[in-house]
C-alpha cells in the first residue's frame, strides 16, 4: 500500500492527521523508534543480556524488522470473549496452528496468545516466530459475569515452551486492580530474571468511568496514568487502546490532575491525545503499541490504517491487531496486517 492509498483510506481525516505538525509535546523530548532502539534505550537499564536478546528478537522479526516498529498478532479473545464468539466468523482459528500461520504469513514481529495455543505447537513454531505468552485472562464462564484478570499459568511454563516474552493485563481502576498490580509486577520480575521481555495490556475498567454517554475508560488522562503505572512495574512495551477523549479525571472528579495536562500537554487532535499516552511511557523509553479493537466488517482496513497513522505520528511503536485480521478469510487477514505495516514502512508518514 502506497502513500496515496493511505490518504484515500483516511478520507476527510487525511489533512488533520497527515498534516498535523503542531503537537503540544515536542518530538524533541521523545525517545523515538529506530533501528538501534534496543541499544539506545535498554542497554543502559537493569535488563539482562538475555532480556536484550529477547527484545532484539521481537524488534528484529517480520516485515518491520530492524525499523524500531512492531506488528503483533494477539489472539487471546478465545478466553477473553469466548472461543465461539471470537472464531465463529472464521472457524479455522479454533486450530492454534492457523493462528501461528497467520502471524508468519502476515509478516508480524510476534504472536501473542494463550499458554495452550502456544504449548500445543511449541516445538514446530517456537523457533520460527517470537512467542508472547499471555499469562492472565478474564474468563467469561462465571455467572453472573465478573471482570477480573487471573493467572492461567506460571512464568516458568512460558519460558519452558519457548516464549520470547510474556504479556499480561491489568484492569486499572477496577476493584481487583491492587491484587493484579502485585501479581503482574512479581511475574514481570521473574520473566526478566529468566530473560524474557514483558508487555503489559494497560486497560482501565470501571463502570463509574462512564458519564453522560461518554466512556472515559479511553480518556487520554486516565489511560496515560495507567501506562505510567505499567512502566513503573517495568513493562518493556505498553499496549493501550487509542484514546477517544480526555478529561476523565476532571469529569468523573477523582484522582488528581493539573490544568496544564489539558492546555499545554494535549489537545483535541488524536495525535496529541496519543502522544500524551506515550509521554507517560517515560517519553517513549518503553514503546507504546495501540490495539486494533473489535472487527466491524468493511471499515476494518480504514480504521486500522487510521490507528496506525495516529500511533506512528504520535511517536508510538506499532499496532497489536487481532480480531480485524483473524475474523476474516486468511488471505484477507494477511493483506490487512501488511497494509498496517506499510504505514510504518512509509517514509512519507513522519513523526509530528
């Protein structure tokens, strides 16, 4: 996909996104993706040689290899949203091998999925694409439905099946968040000791974060602080939903904020909102990858390209896109993944 194709997909948003060059936070303050990102950022940290090796494997695989950007295929929805609901549009993905084939054919840096999916195919594929084991999940078989991330296996088991990294979710703002923070922090410490990289799904979840029909679970200020807690427990990469609004702290009237957060550090432009998320990732020392979200059918490609453009121009590290790829025919999923990667490969799409 070339630059003109990307412009066409953006439509009426093309000018406001591709032409935006007045960010509130200057790119000069950021640590931006580059071919030498692991050396530039992680070489001076407490990460061991084995963790550096794992990070290099993640950044060095697939179509985006050695660019500083990543494209990850995540398939944990079979637990998070039930397998039937997730795979009904494309039942071939009940077989975990097809998940791995999609990630490989799609040119992804890595595949992120469950203990079971990776363990059942470990010897055949662990050396062919970096594995990210999702170590905790929200299961939906309890009634009435509850929302809590619980551990599904051990960090040692992830290492044994050949994982390059572990991934975990924390529902910041939920009644269970304190326990989840402690559990995941301990898991990340062990993963680093074993030489694996760590990726945190920094999601906020609280029904009281919704007011007057607006969902502030995806507000830049709220998600930005979730990111900041994530890097505090030493996540190497942060996964976050693209911000859709701002002012969650002030509207819900909780936590603490400063008016400068909204006047001097952000604006209504989606790139500025995303950059505020990145600022909370130690100004990009930990990479920010945004999620692709649910599949909505024909608009998936356009929405994915839009998200990639916002993330890249904000200074982010890439996209972690699942349902939009695996809930469509295999070849179409491959093309969608590669179209998103083309955004990061395009020299015409620059950092704002």
